[in-house]
């Protein structure tokens, strides 16, 4: 069998594999349609879900108690796998939980668990075991009420004393023992230490929602604020007990007030336009790659289609909830997938340009591009891992889709594209003309214009500072914080049966009545809607109520108005900041390790800060709403900036090893930037296509996310060409004692 036949068979194999992946993505496998796009869990903003309202049992809870309850309940929901759920305060004694993708309120409540109250009490005299009514075993029951146990002073701990509860295991005599590990706060440590010291050999019972869920014997005094509960648990039983303790450890006892199934907050129009924009953006990328790189572009297009299909299949199989911020992670990973191909193809063309055969050029192109691709993707993967571990809510959701995208993009770029390219070569596309025009790079002294670049960057950043000061003076806030950060007013409206307004109609109505933007969701199986706006004063509340009564014949008694907190709590902001800082440090430590020079890591930090500050300026000057998508946008810019920086650094490192005697560090920087110039432009252009389509075709809420992202892409291209290399040069000159390996 000759090479052409083998090549054609390989091409057919790729097409067959691509077809199978496409079929799975479109139709799924089996009765449950596993792997299909239709089965992807969408977030509350894209597909709606269940909204649950809890009310505190305590009549007048403090602001601190409510704040802690919201944060801990958010963590509880995150632990259940609902990474895109939102928990926020409503009024003075209510907590809302929005669970995306759910369609059954009762089932969601069962999965989330009832939010009851938990106590650790002395078992002696308070708890006993009795035979179950169905004679299937024994169960624990209370001999007294909780109030009587409290009066007797037998309560050791309550929910406010518990910091965390985690399921775990250890090996003993070759057997796996499942346990629940408790961590107590300072007050709990003191109380538990005194009780376990006094009652060694006696039992302590855990009472949840008025029922004993576990009884354990005190083996020894526990004074360090940590304890383990064991007793022949299965892994599932240990996990359930840990989960129940975490739920009951909320500072406030909550009871369900109402639960509704609500529609997508972005509406069907937003979803349709976003899908259209994505299709147009991907089509532009495919056309560009094919025109610029010819047969290599065709290989990249096939690999990119396989990548998109695999992403869809994995989103379904891994049950990842996809929201607008999650889409940001996918957009970034698509950009990185294209970027990897651009780096490889540029290397191949360089090798052809110096006289290598096409087959040798392909081999050397992949080999020389591997370092930049590996470093860029691995640093971003480190960041995604840190964001997932330390973040919550939106940050965790963004990290999940980003990590998935990075793994798949590396696989398709380094394995699938390589396989397709060799298959096409063997099939007869073995002439230099099939691999695009081989362009050399033009020498240009970027370093001579450093002051001009610094001036441009300084003006842009200063413009942002002025915009934030002006915003502070005009509105009291440096940025235009949205509902996610500041909270606002929530209005639940029950319309007459004959009236069925759409989301866009109600958004227009709110603007007409009070001049405010609104987030609207429709309640399923009910002719009601939830309208959320910025905090409204009494005058605007009255005006909006009157407008709805007049225009839609709504009964005023059927309108419920409450103030709501931001879905991004102070603790979540803190978690997000810590996650981003740690992720950035991890990336920079890796850069320092890989490039063996402090100047590389330090200049990467400065370039990253530069890009973030300029995007922040866009938010400030444009008064673009700062919400959950703001966090996703900034995280995307961080990943994009570091990846672009590493490509330039990789060339600097390579050129340093081949440095000629007559070449200065400035010459090295100029050569490296020139060599990576086309990569920076092409990668930015392909990602630009994706995001620009969202700006042109998306609804207003989509544009609020896409415009700053677009600015970040342009800024990333500018900084990688004009800033990154110059920063390294200045730092390298400042610290000349540290030698490059």
C-alpha cells in the first residue's frame, strides 16, 4: 500500500471520527442522549432553573448572622455540584437560592436538603435506641425535647460552633475506615474540649432538625478543635453525615417560604443571538485559517471542529453547568486552540523558508512550538485549578470550563492536528506551495519606541483613574456596580391570566416607567414574573407599581417588593481576589522556574497588571455594569495576557541560547518580537472574530460582557508586541548579575 492510499485512509478515518463526534454532539447516545448539546446543563441566565426563598426562624436576625448564613449556604450549594448557583439575601430575614438548570422545585429541595438546626448533646439520659417499626434494625430517638435538653445544660455545641465537616477515610489492618472530620471555631474548641474531658467514655449525639443522626462515644479529651466521627460508615454515609452537619451549621435556622421554577434571565432571544454570533465567529476563524495557511489551515479547521464537538460532548457527560461566564472560558480556550496552531504553522513555514523539506519542516515545527504551547497552556491550567479550589460560584464555573477547554485544545493541537497534517501530506499535499506563503520577518527597533509605548499606556490607565474618580463623584461608586455586587430591589408580580408579557416587553416597561435597566425572569406554571433592578427609592417603587397596575391591570396586592443583597457577597469577593492572586503567583512561579530568570516573571506580572488596568479603564469610562461577568472577563484577560507573554518569552529564551557576539539584549528583544509578530496579530484576530460577533449580534447584557473582553484582546495584542519585551529588557539590564541559562 503506497503513501497516498495510506494518507487517504487516514483522512477518511479523521472524517469518520469527526462525524461520530458531531453525531454524538447533535443527537447523543442511547435513550438519554448522552453527550448531546441538547442535554448540556445551562445556568439560570441561559435556561432558568429553580429559585428557593428561605425565611429565618429567628424573627430579627442580625446583619452579621444573615451575611454568614448566605456565605455558608453558598458553600453548601457549591459542594453539591451546583457551581453556578447564586445565594443572596432578600429583605431583612430571607435568603434566596437560585439553582440553574433544575426543572423540579421539590426534587431540588430534596437534593439541597432541608436547612434545619443542629446540636451536639450529651447522649446519656437524652437519647436511646429503639427497634424500628418495620423490624429492620435499630434507630436512635430523643427522650426529651431540644428545649428540655437546653434547659438541662446538656447542649455541648450548636451550628455556630462548627467551622467545617468533611468526609474522609484511613487504612487500618488492610481495611478502609470511613470517617467524618470536624473542625470547630474558637468558641467550639473551648466548649468541646471541656465536654470531652469531663465525659470520656460517655456518648455525644448529633441532633439535626429535632432527630438524632449520629451517636458516638468519647474516646479521649479533644481540646484542639478537631474531631473524627467513625463507626462503620460507608463512603456515602460518611459524605451524607458531613453534608448534613455543614447544612445544620448555618448561623441561622431557615425554613422554606416558597419555591418557583423560573425562566432564563437572558431570555430566548439572547440565547439565539449568542448561538448565531458563535457560529459566525467560528466560521470567520475557519475561513481565515484556510486562506492564510492553506493545507495547514484545513488541518487546523478539521481539528477545531473536532475540538468543538468534544467540548460539547464533555460538557454533557461531565454535567458541567454552562453560563455566560462559563462561555468566557470556552472562548478563551478556543483562542488558545487556534493560537497553538498558529505557533506551529509559523514554525513550519520558517523551517521551509530556510530550506528544510516539507516533512522535516512539519516535524521541526511541532518540536520547536511545543515549549511555548506547553508552558502557555500549563500556566493557565494551574490558574484554573487554583480558581476552582479557592473560588466559589461564578469563579468556580469559569475555572471548570477553562480547564476542560485547555485540556481538549492541547490534545487537538498537538495530537489531532499533527495526525491530520501528516495524513494530508501522505495523501499528496507534499509541495511547499500547499503550506502557504513563507514570509520572513522584518527587522524593526521596537525598543527605540519604548517611551512612546509607555506614554500610550500611561494615558489609557490615567483615563481609567479619571473615569473612576468621576464616577465616584457622580454616583458614589468608582465603577457601575450591578445587581450581582450591590444588590437592589426584587419585585414579584402576578399578572392576570389574560396577560402574558415577555421578558423583553417587561424590560422595556421598566425602562419606560422609571428609566432603570432590569433583569427579568418568568415563573414557570404561573403567570408571574420576577423583576430585579438597582435599589429603588420609595418614589420609584410607587411609580413602577403604578405603571404595572395601569398597563397590565395587575392588582397591587399581587406585587411583592423586597430589597435583595448582591449575589457576590463580601466573602465571595474575598475568595475571588484570593483565588486570582494565588493563581497569578502560581503562574509566575512556574514562569520563573521554566525561564530561569527573575526578569521574565517580574515583567510577566507587570504586563498582566497593565492589561487588567486598561480593561478596568474601559469599565470605568464606559460605565459598563460590573457583575458576575466582570469577574469572568478579568480572569479571561489574565489567562490571555500570560499566554501571549509566554510566546514572546519563549522566543527570547531561544534567541538568547543562539545569541551572537554582536547582538545586544535589545537586538534579541527586537528579533523575538518580530518573529512572533504575526502570531500575536493572527491569534488576536481569530479571538477578535469570536468576541466581535457577540458585540454585533448579542443583546445588551451580552454586549456588556463582550465589549470589555474585546478591549482586553486588543490590549493583549498591543502589550505582547509593545510592552512585554521592553519590560523584560529594562529588568534584565537592571539586574545584570543573574545569568540566563
